[in-house]
């Protein structure tokens, strides 16, 4: 049998940023008709590799071949020319333009040829099962529609390899399923898909093969059907990991929070929490499920005192919270922790350093004119050590840190206060598996 030539072959690719070796001898082979997942913890080098494949970064060393021929990718244009189409984590569409205008942007197409463009788009849509309204403006589109447009844009330019960097982060399960159907159709048509994700269930569902990256190195390439989440996790982390969660036997105590007939509006004044009642007892974890945008954000914010309540009651340990703000909570000793969805904005202040961010939730009174930063500086240093927060220093503006490190500061502060009630929205977002396990202990 003739040996199959990989569509793309990446050999010993290296790329450093200063002293950080983002990619250190990466090797990868992508074949036609496969969905190949890149799996790795935050900082493993996945996005850097993708940026090299799409011509955004130049590799320091190593080579890339396409069907056995070495190619040089010096710009995104080169990469598109070779049929590599990348969908980035942050879409690169022009909001004020329609779908059609975005697709043809930057291409010389005469007015007479516009009909052909529409025909070609229609053909691609039916071939890959993509739904899109060509005259819709990007600003009116949902994230799912925007992604469809990005995919169509690269297919229009003739992509044979589709690279998707963490495409499902903000997706509903339905949107994810639609994307997977498009990926399956691409695979059937003989294209290759490089999929980046750290959601294990998705990786197990859609991949044909999986390459694990760790600290800029390729650890192993595995066939999906011959591996399992435990093996993959251990390869990602580089150590044996116990993924089982031991639930502690907590004694269920008295009722600590009672919500009655709550009504809350969103930022546009639309009533999103319509009439919600529930209660939570001591020793209990109450899960709130729902696709993004179902009102969970507004519910959390209302309980945490950062969003007004239109109607109803929020009673915490006998005390009414509605109408009170977080400052009053602190003054009254209401012990409530909050890990919001948007860590910068609601939770932390990006331009401030760690110490000042700890101060925001400090129980020191403001009566004295001098606020003592010393104990908080000590606490900040403890957190840096305990949670392995990567920062140049505790007096460094936190907005310059990576999302995972900012999340650690937020979690460290809120958990450190040992609140009686803790409200958490996506608390482990951006954290490594090892860190998540540490937090659950
Ligand atoms: N433009 C850059 N400048 C400096 N360091 C970077 C840059 N891009 C990535 N890095 C560093 O390279 C490493 C790998 O990052 P990245 O490729 O984004 O990882 P992943 O996508 O797997 O989370 C990280 O330590 C990151 O901080
Ligand atoms: Mg990345």
C-alpha cells in the first residue's frame, strides 16, 4: 500500500517570546479527512502554533510541509494561499458590514461577478450545511452566526484546512452541535480540521486523533478510540491525576438564603428574572443550570447587591438584602462572597494592583483616615505563593495578567474571606486542571 502523505506536517517548530519557549520542537501531522484536536492546558503553546500555521508569527526554527513540499508562511496571505483557514478566538469581522461584504472584503470582484459570488456562497452553504443570511449586518448577529460567517469566509477563499481555536467557549450546546455538523461535513469532503479545545467531552466526541501539548512540547498523538479522558488529562498535566470528586458529608443546617418572587431587569431594562423563588441551607450547594443569557448573570448580581431588584425579596440570615449595595453588606458584616462572570468590571479593578483589589473587599472600617495596607500586602504575597499566581509583583496592575491568574486573585480573595454564602459564576474558567482540583479540596 502506498504510504499516505500528510496534508500538513509540522517539524521541530520552535518559537520563543523573550525567555518563554512557547513552542519547543513541536511535531504534528495532519491528514486529509481528519478532525485533529490540539489539547493542552493554558499556556501549552496551542495558540502560538496556530499563529505560526496561519502566518501571523514566524517560527524561530523548524519547517512546515504541505503535501510533502516545504512551504514558507510569512504572512496570513501566504497561509490562505496554501488553503489554511483560521478562525480565531476573537472574530475578525467588520460589524457595520453585511455577511456578503465581509466575505468578499479585500478581494477584487467586479460588480458583474457579484451574481457568481452569491452562487458560490450558496453552493458552499449547502455543501457544508451552513445557514447564513447574506444581507444581515454582523452587528445584528449572534456568536453562532458570526462564526458561521468566519467559516464561510475562509471556505470562500478555498481553505482545505480549517483551524478553530477554542471555538465553543461561548456557545450553547445547540450552537456547538451545529458547528460539529459543519466540521463533520468538511471532513467528509476531504478537508482537515484542527480543533483546539480543553473541554474533554467535546474532544472525545468530535476528534479522530488528538495531539497533547505540554509546556510548548508535543507529548503524544493518540487515536481517539484508543484513549480516554483520564489518560489524556495525565498527559496534559504530566502527572497522575485523580479526577474523581469526593463529596464531603456536610451537615445540612438551617436556611441561610431565601429568595421570594424575584424580578430583575437586564441592562436594557428587559425583565429577565420573572418570578423566581428558592432557598439555600447551610451545607448545601445549589446548582443553577441554563444556557448563557437565561438570566443567571442578573440573578447572581442581584443577590450580590450589584444590580437593582424590581420586585421580590432576598433574605440572607434574616436580613433583607434588596436595596443594599456591597459596601453596606461589608459595613453590616453580611458575609457574602461573589465570583462574577466578568472578573474585571464586576469583581476586580484592572488598573489597580493586587493589594488594592484585596482592599476592595476588606472588612477594615473606613472611619480611620489611614487604611493599613500592610496586612493586605502580606495576604497578597501569601496568595501569590499558595495559588502560584504568575505576576511581576503584588503592586502590578492586574489587568496585564493572563485570565487564569486574574481568576486566581478573585477566587483567592473571595474564598479567603470564608464567606457564609458564596455565589460563583463559572468559577474555574481559565484555570488549569491541577489548580481546579486544588480549589475543590
Ligand atoms: N505575544 C506573546 N508575547 C509574549 N508571550 C506570549 C505571547 N503569546 C504567547 N505567549 C506565551 O507563550 C506561552 C504559550 O501561550 P499560548 O500559545 O497562548 O498557549 P495556549 O494557547 O496553549 O493557552 C504562554 O506562556 C504565553 O504567556
Ligand atoms: Mg490559546
